[in-house]
C-alpha cells in the first residue's frame, strides 16, 4: 500500500489544523464596497435616485439639443427678419394691443427675452438663442451634470422661442418640453456642477412632479381618443393611424422621445444601474458607498442650504398642485380640449394626442411655370419638393424622428383647410416666385434652380395613399399613389402680390 503522507491525511485532521491556524490569524479583509462577500458585484439598494437624476438630465438635454438644433436651422426662414411669419411683426402687434407699451401686460402675454433685444437684427437674436441652447444642452448631455442656473437658462431660452414662434410652435410637444424642463430645474443643486452632488439628493417632490406629468399625458391621450373619434371605440383607428412604427418613422417631432423623459422618474437606482459601468471609482461604485454611509448614519444634520432647498421644493409642489386644478377639470370635462396651456409660462398643461383620425392623406403640391400665360394648355408646371412631405411618387418616405421639419408639418395641416386660413402659404408662394434662397433652403428641390424664377406659382390639392406591396405601382418603383382633388390656390404672380405683402408688413421679395 502506498505510504500515507500529508496529502493523504484524513479530512477530519485537515479541518482541525485549518481551524487552529485560523484562530491565530487576524480577521480576513472585508470585501470592497463594490463586491459582496461572495466576490460578486454588489447590488444597488432600491429607493435612491442618484443615477436616475443623471439619466433624466441627459434624456432631457438630448430633447433640448434636438429642439434648439431645429430652431437654429429653421427659425430665420420661418420667424426671422424675412421669415414667413416674422416674429418682429408679431411682437409689434402684441405691443399695439397693449397701447404701444412694452409693459408687464405685453411681457406676460408673450414672455420672451426678445423684448429686451434689438429688433433690427432679429436673425442674429434668434441664432444667439439657439446657439446658447445648443451649447448648454450639449454640455449637460455629455457630462450628465447640471445646476439650476443651466437648467433655468435652457427653459428661458426655449420659452423665448416658443412664445414668438406663432403657428410654427403651436403644438403640444412645445408646451410639454417647457413643463418637463421647468421640473428639471429643481432636479439640480443651485451652483454645484457634479453628477453626484452629495448634499443635494434628488427631491421626491420633483420625482412625483414628473410622475404626475406622465400620468396626465397618458390619461389625457386615452380620454381624448375615447371622446374624440368613434373609431377608437370600434378598434379600427389603427388601420389608418399605425401604418408604420411611430417613434421611428412617425416624424412627430420629438414628441415620443420627450414622453419617455418623465417616465424615467418612475425607476430608482437599483433599476437603472445596468446603464452604468461597474468597477472601482465608477458612478455605480460611488452610489454604493453613499448608500452604505446613509444606512450607517442616523441622518445628516440639516443645513441652511438644505432647508432653503426643501422650502423651494415644497413651494414647487404647491404651485404644481394649484396650476393642476384647471387641468384636472379639463380631463373630467366631456368637452375636453387637448394640448392647451392655462398660463403663459406653460408650467402645467393639458395634453392629448390624436383625438380624431383622418381616414385619408391630402397634400398641397406647389408648382411653378415659366410660361407667360398660366392658363395656356401648353404651360409646363413643375413640382417643388419638400424635405420630407410626400411629393414625388417614387421617393421613399423619410425617417427623421426626432428631428422636425416645421414647414413640412404645417403644409400637411394646411391641406386640411383653405389657403385663406393659412396666409403664410401665399407668402411662401411669393418667395418661390422670387427664387428666394432663404426660403428655398427649407425645400429639397427647386425646379427653377440656376435659371430664371417662375412667372407663376400655384397650389394643387392631391389625395395620397401608400402603394400596395406587390402591386403594379410598387413594381414600378412608386411608394405613393395620388389623385388630384382640385386647385388649392390659383396661379399667382409676384406683381399681383405686392399689395398683399404690404398690408401684412411682410418684406416684399426681390427676384434673384
């Protein structure tokens, strides 16, 4: 038999030796803060919202960035010095309504810092607001940290654009961004720029403000559908409404992306921790340390700054509750209105989308001709193409969400009504008659590029629908089928529009 050595000792003897050795040693070093005793990464405790705040701020900064990017690319053409609806003219009309003074009444009616700036260079003012917003939102998006000063700046800058944007900024997502952004101000410390400001934990009042917002958005959207269109009750609306995935290809500006933002407040650090890397010194590791310190301490000694912040958060809760009264009454009303504001600062608003569904898609197609006689049977009319709106039957539908082409969007709404209800359409036609480069930058194709401007421009009304997969039109490479409904507005010449432009204080375009 083989000789019994140390390696063949009885298990019981080995165990006795190990216990005796352990008794004479120091206790083992405790596991690090990022690991549990078994050596696995420790889990974040539920109930704290340090990481939640970072995700919220970055998500909100992303939407702000897109909104200011749209503003920088399009505001000059829409509301600038030579815009389709110049904001200078709008501010003058507000000023005249209040006896020509820029007093509290005028400012409270249209809160915007443009009241304080030189109106003779409105393009520069609009660019400055958009660029400041782009820079600030980019910083928050990249770093994940902000303070009340930066978040207030974003809110004031965007509110200043919305309140002079007129019809271009008249949709629910603008008010929704302002309400979300206002709550975002109170997420942060006053001055400190830190992703984990230890002395400023995320306020539960602010978190419940975000939750109250997403609750109203969802409830309002549901109620307006039930009350607004029978097809929602018959379960047939989606036959027309949901032909493609909305958040990807619905091109509803940043609406769907923005709606995600307040939903984040429903999740704590333990739920969102997977979004952050682990390891020594990481954000997750630092939050773990903070959670353990909080568990050991009876509670931090309240400081003067903490008490001021608590008072500010309590005041926010009271303000939101007070401003929610007309919103709740509207939700309970059988005559519910959607996407409306009850105060000029748009702090608490009512929401609701797609209360009624259109069963067909109509489009206004703008056409120009170089023919001296618009009525001549041999006049050749050529189509202008927009960036994303249906036009050319062979052009694939675009995917731009969350970016937004405001002119394309309003052209779709104009097709529901007449040109008399959308006078800016005539302004657009006049600018096309002059081959105006600024307005043409909002379009995808100008059939009169590098040649003389058209002599006449007209609007034609068409009904569009998707071609069927496998059908004859699809086989011919056509994404759309269209049928002419009739004229939308008659042929117009630039000379005939001079009085129309002068009466509305629109800059008369000079042909290029």
